[in-house]
């Protein structure tokens, strides 16, 4: 909880003042009871630029291709299996997993709990976790809360806080996991972000967890410690509740490695991504296209689904014409613009983008 905050001096030019102002986020802009928030996991690309930022900046990530989707659902702590332990009206649980582990170390109904608090700090914090072991509900608490977001959040801002967490030390659970460290969060930009889900005004933050984790067996209590430094580049909006886009990864020294790209999204029918059968990776042409999009594959079992930039399915072709070893997809009736085509066959999928003239 120990905190160091700076609201950095604001120096706005006349042009910035007249054009747009940065948004401000409060507790109402973060998840609460009843929120079900869909997201997509995008393909990780080494070419994505996540470092550029600034005031009144425009970030364009509309070319992200989703691999899978999920939903983050939040409910009052009173409505979870751990109501006795997390009973506050500003306490919210998110189910992370039905089952973790295996055999005698199986844990079920694993929840993370978050809290909107105004004292001792105005923040959105991680409060603890709930798990069930051998049919017994077991709570775990942060003795020093992890302040995910210090509030209100505006540009520019710098926060440094501490945290400390441990699972219950009990014969009920033979493993004790603990972590202690600090979190540094910088609001280093504001402007407008575009993803496949749309465009919205945003704040850009970098939040870094510097943690020393340890695991020990309660029978032979010799802890095994290791550093666990994580960094997340996030774009936050007033309506998305969770990051509109987040690029997460591991931090080893000064080297950041992206492990996940996740963005707020609508429902999409997404299958597994891969090459179709044993054929080499293929292309579509011409691009831009006015009438017929050619797919250089002679397979006859391909299905094409075309989506516009909002994610709406605008064309489906379950039987394309095959001519001279190529599949032909007629897109002549589509309006001019950018489209995403999913080509599927044999329970696999290939994703491409094209421009309709």
C-alpha cells in the first residue's frame, strides 16, 4: 500500500487545448457487479509498435487478428462461494478457473477478488483470492493491497505502490504461495485508439509489477524463491471497464517480451488458426479487389466468411468456384472498405485482410 504519486505538471499548447482534452477515469469506469466483458486474444506479432505515445496521440491497431475469445464476468463477493470472507458491497469476484491442479492438489472454484476503495487510498485494488480445497472454501488475502489503478486517473500521472500476498498457511493446503513487491504505473499518453472493435478516446498507461515470489511445502517448509516481473501496456477508455487493448509480457532486466495481446471485443465466430491441411501458406489477389478475389488453392472444401471492420459478418460462401487451380470469391457487391476474410477447411482456419475498391 505504501504509495508515491506525482501529478506531473501539465503544459498544454493552445492547439491541444482547442482540439481535445484527455479523459479522466474514476471507480465507475472499472468492473462492478453484473459486468460481463468480452475480449479477444490476438495473434502475437513482433512487428506491433506499442512504445510510441504522447499527448493527443492516435494509436491504430485495427489490423489485429483474433485467435480466440473469452468473457470476464464480475459479481458481488456476497454472490460467490466465498461470501463469508469477501462480504463488502464494493467487493467483486471474478472466476478465474473451475479447476486447477490435479490429484491431491486439485483446487476448484478459483476466484480473484477486487475492491473499489476510497480509504486509505482511492484505488481499484486486488483484495485477495478464494479457492476450494477438499470441499472446504479457503480465502487468501493481500495483507498489503495491490493497487492496480490509483484514482482518479488522468494524464500525466506516476504512481508507485507496494503489495504483499500469501495463500493460507494451513495443513488444509500442502503448498504455500506468496509474493511481495511493488507496482509502478505511468499514465504516459492520451488520445484515440482504434482496434477491430472500434475507436474510442483513451488514456495510455504502462504498469509494471516487480515481484519476488516463493513457493514452499508445508511439510518441508523450505521456500523456493524467484523473480516475477510483469509489464502491461494498456489503453483505458470510459466505457470498456477492462483495457480496450492490453499488451502483456515478461520483463527480464530491461528486456520486455510480449506474451499476450488482448482487446475488448464483440462476439466473433473464431476457429483455430493455421495452414489448411499440408498446403503451403497461400495468398489472395488482387488486393485491392473490385470483383473476384482469387485464392491460390485448388481445394474444394474451403468456406469463406467475410467480416467488416466492426466485426459484422457480411458475406459467407460455402462453395467457391474453382478455376485453374484457384478458388474464386465474388466480393463485387460489398461496399468499398477494409475487410477480414476467414478461410476454413478441415477444422482449420487462415485469416487475411483485403481492400474492396
